[in-house]
């Protein structure tokens, strides 16, 4: 069982199973969270949250279009 994380981590690696990506992530504490915002990460392989500045990087890079 994963534990809740405070929103203090500013670089987070995510996997394809985490898509569609939004910040804050489901396992983050809600008391210091900002409104949920969906982040487009599929094409570039990385995204920056406009609220808190957390940088998300997609493991394996951009999602290929097959």
C-alpha cells in the first residue's frame, strides 16, 4: 500500500499507467494541494505544473503514435 506524500517533491517520474497526468497526484496529501490541473505529457515526455512548479518526466520518453 502506498503512503500519502506531501507536495514537496518537485521532480516526479511517472509511467504510462499514470496517464492522463494531473497534478496533484492521487497519492499526495490534499491539505496543501492546489486545484487539479491536467498536464499534457504524452508528446514531449515532460510537463511542468503551472501551480506548484513540479516537473513531471515520463519514463521511457514521449508516447509513440503507432
